[in-house]
């Protein structure tokens, strides 16, 4: 019985470990979901940044091409500008402004390229974060599945152990009753043996009296009526003592007590064998649990 109590306490601790692993798995899965959502948001922002960088780069390139065309036109108009000396300052100012715009455009182009590179790095980071989140989520789901499996197996085993514990308690009560019956049977057998011994002594006494009477009759030389009467009385007393012993009934009582005791012992042995089988079944169930299925899995956040 104590072995069953110890096994029940060990499954209870397995169930507690299974519930703890389940809670940890659910917490890690929730964290993975949140991290995956953050990664998706970061990925969206990175894609928007890439699109904005590409748009800025295209606009800068378009501005640069426009300024190049304008500069070409300025060079072509240089001869005409020389002819219009009065407009030289204005033309030089226009050229300077055009060159300044070109420089600004080049700086903008360089800045757009750097922004695009940063956006690309952010996108790669977001993709790596998303992959890590997926890995954590898969690990959490696996831990949750293992915890659920462990919990189901632990609950099934605990239920079986509880049933067996109840059977053990019932068996203990039954054993007490059977032990009492066996003790009573032993007592009856002992009493029957004592009675049989007393009966045997009575029968031996009666037989001895009869033998003595027969010997006296054989040795009797003269017929003496008084002696015959005394011998006849002694023979009647021996006969009465023999019948009073009730040997057949005493032997039957002894035999019944012996049979009853044998039946109780057989029943007790059968119950013990059945209980041992139940214990073996519980041991088989515990051994059938997968190795390490109750091991705590540490998940990196």
C-alpha cells in the first residue's frame, strides 16, 4: 500500500511539472506571437522605407538628368550669352544656381543611397527577427504539445493509480476480514483438535476398560453373578463413554474446519496474486512513459 502511495505522489509531482511546462510553453508562445507581430510591423516599416528611398532616388536621378540637360543647354547658349554681354551677370547667376542645384541633387542622391542601404539593413533585421520569432513559436508549440501529452499521460496514470489505490484500500479491508475468518478457522481447528484429542483419550479409556473386562472374563474361574453384574455395569459405562465421545461428529467438525481454512487461504492467495498483477500493470504504465517526456525545456526569450 505504501508503494502505491509513493507512486501516486510521484505522478502528482509529474502532473505539477507537466502543468508548469504547459504554462511556460503558453507564455513563450504568447511572447513569440507578440515578437512576430513586432517583426511584421518592423518589416512593413522597412518596406515603406525602401519604397521611400527608391522614390527619393528616382526623383534625385530625374533632377540630376534635368540639370544635366539644362547645363548642356547653358553650354550651347554660351555663345549667345557672349553676344549678350548685358545679360552676362544674369547668365552667370543662372549657371551658379544650376550648379548649386546639381550639387544639391548629387548630395540628395548620395543621401538617398545611404537611406536605401539603411532601409535594406532594417529589412534584413526585420526578416531575421521574424525568422527567430517563428523558431521560438515552433519551440513553444512543441513544448506545449509535449506538456499536453505529458499531462494526458500523467492524468491517465494518476487515474489508474487512484483506482488501484482504492482497490488496495478495499483489499486491505477485505484482508482484515479474511484474516479474522482465518483466525476464527484456526481457532475452530484448534478447538476441534483439542476435542479430538479429548475424544481419543475417552475412546482409549473406554477400550482399555473393555479390554480389562474381557481379560477378567477370560481369567474368571468361577461364575460369580455379582462379579458378572459388576463387569456388565463396567462394560455399559465403557460403552456409554465411547458413545459420549461422539467420534464421528468430532471428526466431521474437524474436517469442515480444515476445508473452510483451506478455502480462505486459497481465496487470500488469489486476491494477493490479483493485487500483484495490478501493481505490475501500474509499473508497466509508468515505464511506458517516454523517457524525458517530463523534462523542462528552457526557451530563450
